[in-house]
C-alpha cells in the first residue's frame, strides 16, 4: 500500500490575478523512506470547474477555467522531496 504526503504552495494566479493555494500529492519511496516523488499537482480553479454547478465553490466559480495552459506554477513543484 502506497503512502502519500501533500505539499502546498500559495501563489498569485498568473491567469486570473488572484491568490490560490496549489497542492501537490507525493508518494513515499518504498526503498528510501526519506524521499517522496511527485504524483500530480492540482489547482483549485481547475478542480472547481470540473464539479457540478451546485457543488462548486462560489468564490472560485468566478474563474470558469484556466486561461494559461500549461501553467508554469503547476510545474514548479519539485519532482522529488525530502521527508
């Protein structure tokens, strides 16, 4: 069973000029317990746009989707981190 950790980064969105918190999910290395490898990163604006309208965060619904793809902020997470 894989174990995960999450890293957060507070940024100013380059597409919408608003403050958001990006998250990255890292899976722990089974051989070296002091390292974790990037599984994927998420942006709350992109994730919110995928939800049904009734379940969307009202504040984030003002930003219908990401206008910059690929977002350089999403790729700024390290591929491997030390735990």
